[in-house]
């Protein structure tokens, strides 16, 4: 079974201070059969924290549904 994938359309907002970063992103989500999942234009925010020298996602805030 192939995973559901996403295609990034662009960054809406990015802010980084010390060991935290906040990113808002627009993207398209694809189903296993490669068709586009509705709604076509999706938006989510990610909060990242620097752990052992690299950033890791610590929170995901979906502004549109992430699953059917």
C-alpha cells in the first residue's frame, strides 16, 4: 500500500527564534491512487524545536481536514 503524499505549494509565514520555528504552509494532498484529495488548497502550521542540533516537528496544526 503506497502512502498518501503531499506537494508543497508555498510558505505563507515563517518565524524562527532561538530553538523554535513556526511555519505555515499551503499544500496539495494526494490519495493512494494519485488523485487529489479535496479540498485542493490545504493549509497547516508546524511548530519545530531544535533537538540535538536539528529541528524536529513538535506540533502540527491543520487549518483544513487532514484526512477524508
